[in-house]
C-alpha cells in the first residue's frame, strides 16, 4: 500500500530533523543527562517538526538502549510506541477533545503508573483549542505531576495558551525551515524514491512550502504523480500557478499606464470565473516579490513567495521604483482587506486597477511619495526654489492726450533679457510694502477691475530697491515670428524641450492647461502641488524661450491654481482683430479712445 511521502519520511531520530538544531541538541542533552521536564510546550508554524519531535522525545525517554540521546528504534519500547501498540504513550487532538470532561478522563488515567515503559507520555496537539475550564483542569495536574508522567503540548498559536500553563512548561519555539535546507532535503528524498527532480523544481517547491517541510513533501508527492522530470514548469502546471501570469500581465499594463487594457483583461478573468479576492492576493504577492527583489537583491532571494519565475520578476523589476512599489502594495493590501465586506467586488477591483495605472489618482501619502520620487528622478531636485521674477505689464502703443501738452511716452517695463529703453515714467511705481502684489489677488477677480483700481490711485514716488539679477541675454527674437499657435500645438513643441517626467504633467489636460492673452502665458493647474512642480525655472524657462521664438516676445510664465478659461481665437497673434481693441479687452492701463 502506498504511503504519502511526508509520513514515510518522518524523522526517526533527532539528527534527521531538518532546520531545528537549536531544539534537537537541547532535547538530546536532556535525554542523555536524565534532566527531563514534566511538561514541554512546542510552538511554531505548521509542518516545522513539532509533532515529530514530540514522538521522538516520547520514544527517547522510554528507549531501552538510547544512543547519544536518540532512540534506538529497535527495542520493544521504541517499536511498540512507533506502531501504537503501547497505550502508555497517547497522542490526542485537542481540537476534537477540547471539553473539560475529556481532560478529566485523561487525568483519571494519568495517576496510574505505566505498564510496560518508564514514563506515561501524553502528546496534546493544537492545545490552544481547549476551553477555559479544560485548561484549568489541566493546570491542576501540571502543578504537582507524578514522577512517571510527562506532557508534551503542541500549538501553532501560542498567544492563546494561558500564561499559567506556559509558566509550568519548557517552551521550545520551532522556526520556519530555510528554503535551501528544504530544497536539499527534497533532492535527497527524490533520489531515494527514484523521482527525477531538477534543481529549479526543488527550489520552487521549497519557496512555495513557506518554511514547512510537510508541505514541501506533499507538493513533491503531487508534482511527481505523472512521471517524468519535475522541473519548474512542471511544478507551475501541476499546482495551477499558470494563472499568476495574468497577474504579471496586469502589472505590465499598470507600468505602461494602459488602463483600458487592464480593465479588458480583468473583464476576461471575471467572465472566466476568477475570484477577485484571489486576484488581489496574486497581485499583492507579485508586488511584494518585486519590492523584496529591489530592496534586497541578494539576501532577499530566499524571501520570495515562489509563485513567479525569475524572467517575469526581472522584466517587471525594471519598470517600477521602490516608492511606486510601496504605493502599489499598500493599495492592494487595502483593497484585499475591503473585498471581504464589499457588496460589489468587481467594481472595487476595477477601481484598484485604475488607481494602479494612474498614480495621480492615489491621494494617500504613499501615492504622493511615489509621484515625488518620479519627479526627482526625472529632473533636478530644487532644495530652495527661488522667488519668481516680477510680472511685466502688457505692452501697448504710445498715447497722445489732447490738451495735455507734448506727447507722453508710455514706457514698458524692461524685458527680462535687456535694460529699459529709456527713463521710467513717474506713474509706473511698484506697490507699497503693505499692499499685496497683483499676482496674489483672487483668481476670480476681473483683471480690468484690478487695473481700474490701480488707475484711480494717486501717483507715488518710486521706491529705490536693489535690482534683481538679470538672466543671461538671449538671442534676438526672429523678425517674422509665426505667432501663438494655440495651447495644444505649443504643448506638442515642448515635448523635446522638457524631461519626460515634467512633460507628463503638461500633456494631461486634467492637470495643466495653458492660456495666452496676447502678452503672457498663464498656466492653470489643478492644485498647489502641481503649481510648485511646474513653477520651477527648469520648466518655465524653456517655455519662455519657445514663446520668444513663436511670438517675438519674451514674457514670464505665470502658474495659477484653478480651472482654465476658454481659449479665444482672437487672442492668437496674427489671428485678426484690432490690436488696440485686444489691448483694451485685456485691461491695458490708461488707454483713452477718442
């Protein structure tokens, strides 16, 4: 009769236990010296050797000829305990015998001395499932146990065991077995069983076992059922992990920002019966593997979940940076937790995918950190951004006021690339220090109204202040400038002038939109974060240079927060209309039409 590998290859000595040397060496010394405790508590995750060590300890303390603390497995005591013929060593499952009456029945028999062995041993598995009254009954005998009695308690949830029980036991914590140790043991077992197991197949099974040797042997038993070589591809196919390729494809769509393709693939998976919670788990596992691969390329190899091949991880690892992966993993973890109580899991998963494809939609701190990291990698980092230069007033024609004497020149403020053309008129004065600058006015205030308010103020003497440093003079503007082409065409010409990370904000109409009023370009953005990002000189200076080439003027670019007004065709230079009327409509200062 065929016997499962995890049962056939259960350890028969302490030396055969894999990955728990810190426990087996201590138990061997206690058996050799006879300094045994009356109660042991074995804790740890499933498949790490708790029950195997409990059975080994029960045989070792009753063995007639122990060898270096190990049972001989040949004497009548060892053979009787191993076969279950000796009833003085009893293994109980507390999950099905958790009542106080069950514990009291055990205690009634425990007072009798063993019939054929030295010690009566009770192995209680999953002891954390006992009720409170059952723990109290067990505590009575643990306080003053007979000399012939030994309890070995095993649990996977030590936090549920009362402190009064733990304080009366020697506690041994079983750790997860290293993937390398599991792979080496699988190769030994496969060699003895005649199974053709490749190195990559053993490593993949070891990672999938998640530190449990019993799980690893069960997976090997399952993958070797069809015969042939058990390699990585065979393991993926036998365990149904080919669906993980769909998760990798979804992350590929997220890397490209292709929301339509991601939603189409999700719709196909949903139609084929894919559970949304399982899909979120696969995406989380893949994102975690990518994050571990990024943060710990060498030491993190043993931390992989094992559900994805190296080629897939290598391809996707180059598409994401660490802050982006942290943002994605946080979003997937929140979505997976919310899906359990969601009324429409498909919609929640679609929202998650849309946010994965467009990080700008994620308003969490992790999403903001991912966007800032992308900006820093795409352009220079500004540690202390300088204040924007003062805005120049719109240019206008000279004015002749009848009856006021000789012609008074309407002088323009100096352009950024050259000194003023002549002496500055006395009425062109900067605002007093207690007056807010014009650019801080409310965006909904009408520009002509602000200009009218300035025209009604009495003239003041100009305050002398140090001249701001002038930028390097630019080449003269072309004589035959083609004119303002409109924001979409102007934005397209900026594509080669700006870094890709900066241009991605300008290319999104929901984030930034430009408007030209004939003398200045105003960039309307969605929020203050975009205002700080797009107001950097590294972005505005190339825009000023392009405006100079197109219109023959060199004006500063102003960045404001709010919705962009409709772009009027008459505001385009060369697009028709009277220049004087256009200037009046923009609120030109002190223009009188006779």
